[in-house]
């Protein structure tokens, strides 16, 4: 056992060194966070998800998106400006928006005022305003699978680490994001106290969910393509929620060293493998596909996640 553990820790350190060697040469590339944006005006917490209250929040967020679009265009960032113009479509509904540091935003799909089932999507590394379309597409497909009386909330509420960076193999960004996710879930629960809320956490987002989990009032936590939840087993999440985990057959995450080691100034690795029997999560059928295919059209994983969010899954989904 000790030999296996030492081997796992060596693999964690090797992965970190390889990641650093790859990240180094591309560090000079223009980062999404370098696109300037104005600071958003503060908004009061959403006390009730009434049509009028939601309309006010949606209008305020749209104004922030348009302000960020003007700033990006003025500084010559045409790609970002075009993405922001798409986001400012009056038919879209955002609870909040902050264009700084790569972007943070919360978008609603469906009627939040009447939703009985709500999925909160927590994306992983490499997702920012320029790559937000991946989150939007998956959220739309999950909402379609859930049907009436449901809503999906895409929560890009933290500056995600770059996919190829040292930050992606340490829990630092997740630890910073966890209090924000807890605060948002509390706000959502207060606004829709009777709704069934489930977190759907992809990749590094599952580390965010794992660190946010203690005491969180949600029905379920679904981990997809998880490199680790920041803990060694489901019991360490200290949550009454049902914890689910699944991995597609072609997901490269399976080859990662699922372990962590505390060094003097940083913890490397994201914890145990959530799909391993020792972790203690319920396993859902994920079928084939790769790391980005959990919400692909017609996929096994999408059907499984929809059953979990709807409360229709048994001990296995």
C-alpha cells in the first residue's frame, strides 16, 4: 500500500513538471483576462425569484454586458466584443456579469420563477467568456432533456485556471471559488425554497464543488470527468446531498494520478478518483465519448444526468 501511494505521489509531481514545461512556452500568448472591462455595479441578493425581480436582474446584467462590449471594442478586442454582442441578446437571461479577468457570469436557461428542478452547472479549467459557448451548449441540451418546470443555471462564477497550467493541478483556484459557489446556492435556495437543486460539476469544476460541499443544501452533487474533488472520499465532503460520479469511456482524465501531496507552499494534485469504489460516490452510466462529451446530444451521460437532476435516478443512473 505504501509503495503504491509513493508511486502515485511521484506521478502527481511528474504531471506537474510536465504541465509546467508545456505551459511555459505559451505563457506569452494574450490571455483572455487581459481584455479590459469595467467593474460592474453591485447588485442586491435575489430575495425572491419573481418575474419582476428576475426581470430587474436580467436588465442590470445586460447593461453590464453592453458596457463590457463597448470597452472591448474600444481597445480593439474584436473577438471578445463579438461574443459580448451575442450575450447581450435581449432573449438571453443573466443574473450577473463581470467581464474582468477572463469573465464571470451566471446565465439562466428556462423559467427560474416556476422551476421545480434546477441544475447549477459548474465548469472547469479553460472556460472563460471567449470559450463560454461550450457551457451554453451543454446547458441548453440539459434543459431540453429536463423539460418543463426546470431551469439550468450556468455558473461561471470564478476565474478558471488555464487548461495547461500549474493552477489546473492544484486546488488553489477551487478554494477561492468555493465560497462564491456556496453564496450563490444560498441565494438561489432563498429565491426558490421549494425547488430541487443539483450541482453538475465538470472537470476542475468538481474540485470547486467538492470544496464547497460541506453544509450545502442541495439534493445532489454530480461529478463528470473529475480529476478529483479535493478530498479522499465522499464522506469527507460532509454533505447530506447524494454524491454521483461518472466518466466516459474515452475521457483522458482516467490516466491522471488521482492523488495529492502537500508541499511547503502548495498542494499538488486534486485528491482521490471520484469514480473509484473506495471514494464512495454513486456511479452513473456515462457511455462513450471524451472529456467534453458529457452533455453531447443523445449521449448516455446526458440522459443519466437528466434523470439525476429530475430525482428519477435510483442507486444507479
